[in-house]
C-alpha cells in the first residue's frame, strides 16, 4: 500500500462520516436554497470544522450561486475542498531539523494525548534519516512513563537520559543539555508530564523546563511541539489556545486521526490558531507518523 492509501485508510472514520453526510445532503436535493445552507452548516459544525470556517464556506457558496457559478448542490463539495486546501496550506510547514547540529525539541500536551508515542515515532523517523537522537525522560510524575520511553528508545536505537521517578524534570533536562555541551550533535527530544497535581503546577513545571533549556543553551528549545488528541475534537482547540498562551508552542502534532470521525478539527485549528501542523498520527505503530500535507489530507478526506 502506498503512503497516500495508508493515509486514506488512517482517515477512514472522518472520511466516511464526512462524505456520507455530504452525499446524503446533496442527494436528490438539487435546489440551492436556505434550507440546504442550514443543513450544510449543521454538518460542518458537527464535523468540528468550527463556526468561522463554516460561515465563510456558506457565504462563498451563496456568492457563487449568485454569480451563477454553481448550479448543482454536489458542486459544493469542490468549493469545500478548495477552501480546505486554502486554509490548511497555511499550516503546512514541515519541521526542518539540521543534520549534525544540536537541536532541542520539547513535547508538551495533556495526559494521554500521545506525547510519548509521538516522540517514539519521531525518533524512528529521525534515526532513519541519519540523525543521532537522545530521548529525555522529563515525565517523572507518572509511574511507568520512564520505562515507556525506554521501550521506544530500545526499539528505535536512541539512548534515554533519565533519573528516578519524582526527580525534578529540570534536573533531567540539565543533564541532557550537558551531553550537547560535551559534543552531542543530534536531536534531543524531551518528553514531559501530561498531568501533575494541578494544571497550574503542570504549566509552571513546563515553563521551568523550557527556561532551564534556554539558560543552558541559548536559542533552545528550537521547537515546542504541542501534541493534541484529535478524538477530543473542539477540546483540542481549547487546549491548544491555553498551551499557546502559557508555554509558547511552535508547532502541533495531531494524533489518533485514525480513531476519530472528528478529523475536520484540523480545519478549525488552522483557522483559529495559526500554528503549523508538523505531523499527524494515524496509528500506534512506529511508522504511523506523517508530515502534514494539505492536499493529500484534503484529498484523503474528500476524493
Ligand atoms: N490509534 C492511535 N493511537 C495513538 C496514536 N498516538 C498515540 N496513541 C495511543 O494513545 C495512548 C496514549 O499515548 P501516550 O503516548 O502514552 O500519551 P502521553 O501524552 O505520553 O500520555 P501521558 O504520558 O499520560 O501524559 C497510547 O495507547 C498510544 O498508543 C495515534 O496516532 N493513533
Ligand atoms: Mg507520556
């Protein structure tokens, strides 16, 4: 199976919900009138594409009908596709990681969003393209978090910097940057906790980790990746806003797109956050991470 077909297979749930609903909406209903627009609005909202994208789409459709560019409801799908590509294109900025040069990446996000798994997949991708990778067990709060990262490290051939459970993550990170100072020339990926006793604690801890990295290595972290679980739909958008304001996120990974019909949320994240989507996760395996491509993504959902 080619990469595109795999992507399509990964996005099956969103794809079938969206195309089935669109086809039902347009079937036998050739009149482009207000009731069609109302139903279309409902459909877009339930697909988690967000109110702004939805009203812009409907306005566009109405204008095109006025200009007599549209005479058949099924052509709306094409308009939707063009608008989706247009908005998603803006967040299509793959992460460029220089070869043989220290690069520090920190993954953040709420518990269970897929941080550790995504780190494992990224490490795999990077190792395959010839990078040295060092994993950093910055989640010292959850039992088994360190072992989980070590399993990934073994699987992909990346050493893990760790301390005991409940150690200060800032101290673990300090050790890791020490490796760079000692000559390590690869990618350092810092795993972090998704839950502490309170959300404020979590944000403070993440800020401290970021501060320590920056103090030890000016200019770092070079990337703060927010890992979001697509199955949570609009909740993911809310979380993204908080992390963006509090920590200063530079890129997004949207995980579990294979397990949800809410993949349309990418559109909403694009419109409301203006952050690049670096990767999407379409499964639990180590090859189930893709760089985000707006055309492929849209085609996988609608074609
Ligand atoms: N289907 C699917 N499952 C995923 C994907 N990414 C992660 N998962 C699963 O989601 C669950 C949680 O993933 P973790 O990587 O442990 O999440 P985390 O953010 O590190 O969680 P905490 O360490 O508790 O904060 C695991 O069972 C993963 O296998 C994905 O793209 N698709
Ligand atoms: Mg984790």
